[in-house]
C-alpha cells in the first residue's frame, strides 16, 4: 500500500517478557500519522492481511501498551 507519512506522534518503548523464549525484549516504536494511498501490489504472505478498524477497536487489539498510547495520542491530534 502506498502511504503518505504525516505528523510525527512520538517514540515509545516497552520492555516485555516473551513466554515463548523466556527472556525480556525491548519493543521500540516510532509512530506517525499517515494517509492511506492506493494498493500497489498484492500481499506477498498468504497468512498476513491488512485489516482497517476503528481506533478504539485497535486499542483493544494491540498487545504493547506503547502502541495503544500512540493511537490515543493520534486521536488527540485529529
């Protein structure tokens, strides 16, 4: 998908424990507001897909707290 990168929301980090690998990881994200453009190719991985949803629904589905934080900050900037 073609996108236009807009306003920088922020950078956030979260340490989490992987119950699969039994160790801690640092998840770091850089978050931007973006505008969706046109689809430029078909998906390359059959088990991955793009799903658009309402921001509040996305917050409930996100695993890492810093990702939910970014969606909340983005909503305040709209």
